C-alpha cells in the first residue's frame, strides 16, 4: 500500500498567540503548539577552522537545559535593534568575533533547515568562515560567559564524545557541522 503524505486538516488554521515574551512567542495553529523567535532572521551556526586546522567550539551554561553545553559559534540573525535587516552572513561574522575573538575574511553559505521542526519554526543556517585571524580574547558580550575551545579537526568527534561523558550537553547539530566541514566543497562552502 502506497503512503500518501497529507497535511493535517488544521495545519492552515490562523495562528493564535498564546504568550508573547521578549525573545520568543508561543503560538498555536489548530491543535499544534510551537515556539517562534521574535527576530525575523533565524539563527546561524558558524563552521570555523583556524589556519592550524583546529575547529572552534564554545562552551557556556544554558539555562533551558540546566547544563553546560558545547556548541559551535552561533547566534541570532537580526537580533540587535540597529541590525534588524542583517543577513546570516553578516550575523556570522559579528558572532564569530564576539564569541571566539576570531575575524574572518569571508563567510559562505553551506545549508539551512529547521532547528526542531516539531517544536519551532526557527531556521538555522550553517555557514563556513574562511581565513580566520585571532583579534581578541572572545568570550561573548556582557551577558555571556563563553569559553573558547580550539580542537584539532581530526580529534573533534572524539573530543565531543569525551565532553558528553563528562556531563556536557552536546548538540547533535555539531556532528552535522563536522560533516559539513569535511564536505564543504559539495556545498560551495
């Protein structure tokens, strides 16, 4: 028997706002509840490899999961009042320097998709930073306490698994990021 994909009957119902916060909005469409970001640009994950072939990871405490996490440098697109129209590529350059202390000469788009399609409409873009140069300590802005890790590329997967065994929360998207780094040419990145 062939399976036919069909949208749920209530998928096109008008959205209803259940709660409006500063950064997030809880919505319902028919019987489906989901979260929306208040910024229009989604988020960006930066695939950053130093000239010494080390991948940049960041460590920070995330209140939502009540754990320290290991992530790739990332951030929201258009979340600053004076930059509401910024592109994912510009946001990536800004976030890379802010979080890691590295600048790059250029950024290329790799891929984008939903961060958690059953819970949020947020779209995350993976981008590749090229020709990195260390210009500052990094560590994030005044509201963040970020630790930067530079991990040799060929040890990155094992390093992440070791951090997981130590109790860190490891976002599975990191493994997608490692795959994108190894196959960047296929994506134009």
